[in-house]
C-alpha cells in the first residue's frame, strides 16, 4: 500500500491547524484539529473525515469527533467503525496535537479510540498517526500515547515543522497574562468569578441566619445584661 510523502503529510497537518482554529478557546481544553485520509493504491488520497475540539456535543476531542463522524456516515456507532471500512482502507490519522492517552474527565482517551479501529477488522483500521506537536503537560503529565500506539502495532510520526503555531492555537484561551486572554475567555472567567462571589455571599448569609436562629444561653444573656 502507498505511503504518504512528507509533503503530503505537511499538507494535511496544515489542514488540522485550520480546523483547530474553528474550536472555541477555553482554559480547560486544547484546540486541536484532525483529518483522516485514506491512501490506497487504486485511488488518489481521500479525506474520509475531519474533526476539531468540541465540534460535537459534549467535551469532545478532535480525533473523537472525526471518528464519530466517520461512523455516522455509515449510520454506525463509533465502536463499529471497522465493519464499514473498505478492503483498500489504508488510513493515516493526522492531528495537530499528539492524541491524548489519558483524560481527566474519565472519557475514553483518543489513542484508545484509534487503537479500537484495529479490533476484529481484517482490513486493518487506522494504520498510522501523524502529529505536529507533543501534548503539553498542562492537564496530563508524561503522555504515554506513542508507547500505546507502538504496542498496538500502529505507526506514528512526529513532524514538528508547525509546532509553534500548533501550540499557540492549541493553548489560546489558557490563562497566563490578563492581556493575553481572549474576549470569550474573559467573559467565561468573569461569569465564573461572579458565580463564586454569589456562592460565597450565600454561604455567609446562611451562616448568619443560622447564628440568629440558634437558641441563646439564658445565663449568658443575664451576664450580658449585668455587664451592660
């Protein structure tokens, strides 16, 4: 089966950056883009699916969205992707950022979703993963994604040509300096700050109400009167 050239890989990595820019900047996510391309010997390269962070409802990652959309084209759940792949399937998954190997939310990590495309599939699933930047240690330290891919027999390639741009896009919305925070993130943080203040005020009011409602010690009241 044909393998993508570096020029082709850089072309599709550039597409992942454009996709990542469509994701809403948030302090709790990386903005990532994903493109799944079929490189077969009989046809020209074909984009099978694309995705970007939070494109689909829920706390969805780019690779998750691309795989879910690929399955949806065949009216199948994501876990059934292998059953809808053609015999000449030779897919490379391009993602701007290294696929996550662990998710703090408890959702299935993207690297496990990629590996699952190999399950019970005589044609093979995703055969290669190409990414343009390593996952920063913002949320999860010491990513094990590449090791997991290797153990599953899936090739991977790290092309750092666009790394600085990828990381800048990925981390937009992360709070470092107030002047660097996007308008949408400022609104989100302001809303959270106001909510925290209301919760704090509510807690103080509740504590005061409990104190006023509590029965007072009659002896202490007599002592207070005598002192006055």
